[in-house]
């Protein structure tokens, strides 16, 4: 049985990756932080399946306590689990929030990666390491689409921290001969996306308006353009990157770019609503420095990994809207949801 350690297993990407690995028969170790609230809804179903026999999942899931700001805990986990593959998905991943908590973002996203790589180096395991790098590394660029050779120019504390992690990964590959790769993923969304990222904020907002729970949706910059794919498709690419004969870095993207306005039009359109009647903008959702347009060129991932996105923009938006409408219908009346207060 192959084994893998996933940091950030309770997040959108971690939960999809865990599903993929469990279906392949892996023993999956998921790093979780000790906290007073158990926010593990994205992996609850996996824990239940892993505990019961006869499911289509053949692997085993085990959660282990640790923290990216605690090198000793990482060393201990690596030593205990002795994984074949490590996927570093943990981090403070909200770009706007990184301007409010730059030090924390750097500690977890940048130094956390270093701590994990050091733990792997010290144990001298024959391990394959995946680093969740980001299209935010490129920042504002004139030459589009962006590929593995495009220069980096980060424009947020988040992107600067990710740049450190990117180069640390390359450095450990070159210095110590480690199988360490960067997946430079462009925006990837799903019904499991955090509610304060723009796509989920929109689908949840549109569904709330449709059901009369909310009267308007307040956003920031509506002109920004993103290359949005489906997170599950992107985690397939992450796995493929660790199955190659030699380590390398790959861009993962759809090659299509849409504006926030396009997303609004598609999402509200799914519910027969005109977004312009409900959407307002507010400076508090704007960023001190914005990345206006993002579009990726995943030619290398297509050629070397044989990967391609399987979910179109339209299918992705529809999937998210349908999910949120269904979820809200179940939760109407619940005090848990206050979409208008989201970042
Ligand atoms: O959904 P976003 O917050 O995603 P962003 O900043 O592009 O970053 C995401 O994708 C990156 C690439 O994969 C990741 F590295 C990163 O961790 C994260 O997952 O914002 C998208 C765009 C921005 O231009 C933002 O200014 O939407 C614009 N926007 C407009 N109104 C808003 C809002 N973003 C948020 N979060 N909330 C708004 O109200």
C-alpha cells in the first residue's frame, strides 16, 4: 500500500486529493491543526467511508495532529508516517486577507514549506514532494498566456510567501536531489470552495437571493479576469506530477479567462436572475494591489502528464449554483449562514 501525507487535508483541494488517493488504495495521512472548532465537513464523508468496510474506497485515512508553524511536529509525523508522497496544500490562501495578516501568511506559506522540506530531508526518506504553487506568483503581466517560463512578479504578501516556497522547492530538488515539484495552479473552484473566495461568494449569494434570504451581493473589483477550472480536475494533475520519471514544475490551467462580471452573469443566469439588479461594489473588498488578468497555458501538463481539464466554465458554475441552492434549501432558517458578512 502506497502512503501519502496531505497537509491542508480539510481544505477544498485536500479533500478532493484525499478522495482520489483513497480510491487508488493509498494510506492517507492528513495533517490537522488542533483547534477548538472541528471544521472538517469536507472530509467527514471520507472518515466515515474509511471506517466502514465494503466501500468503493480501498485506502485508509488517518488524521494526525501537527502544525506548519511547528517543525518538531512535522518531523515527528514524517518519521511516524514514512510517506511515499507528500502533498503540501496547507496555507493561508486568501490573497486579500494576506494584506491583513502578512506575517502569519509568510510563517505558514513560506516558512511552513521550508520546515516540511527540512523534516523530509532529515529523515532521508525516498519521498516525492508536491508544492501547491500558484498563478499568483506571476502577478501583473503584459505577456499572456502564462507558462512555466513566464517571469514572476508577486503582488501580495500571499504571492511573495508562495514565491519563497516555490524557490525553496526548486532549491531542495537541485541541492539534495529530492523529487520535489511545483504545481503552478491557476484558480480552481468547486462547491467546496471557501465561502469568501469570489466564485463561491457569488454562487452562494445568487442562491440566497433566489430564495429570498439575501437582497444584495456586495463585491470588490468586477473587472478582474481569472482562468477558472474545477478543483477536482486539478488534483488529478497534482497526483500525475508525482508519478513521472523525473521531477519538474507544471502550470495547470484551462487556457480560458473570464471576468467576475462573466461569472456573475452565468451564475445569476442559472437562476433566471439579472445580476445587475442585485450586485453592489464596496472598496473594502478591493486589494491594495490587484492582479487584473490571469490566463494560463498548460501545454506542458497536457504533453508530459497527459492531463487536460474535463469541466467547462459553464459546467463549473452550474455545479456550484446547483449545490448552493440545494444546500440553502436544506439550511433555510439556520443561523449558521450569513452570506452578506463574508470577506
Ligand atoms: O476568488 P479570489 O479571492 O481568488 P484569487 O485572489 O485569484 O486567488 C485564488 O486563486 C489563486 C490561484 O489559484 C490562489 F493562489 C489563491 O490562494 C486563491 O485560491 O479573487 C478573484 C478575483 C480577484 O481579482 C478579486 O479582486 O475576484 C476579485 N473579487 C471581486 N470581488 C473578489 C471580490 N474576491 C473576493 N475574494 N471577494 C470579493 O468580494
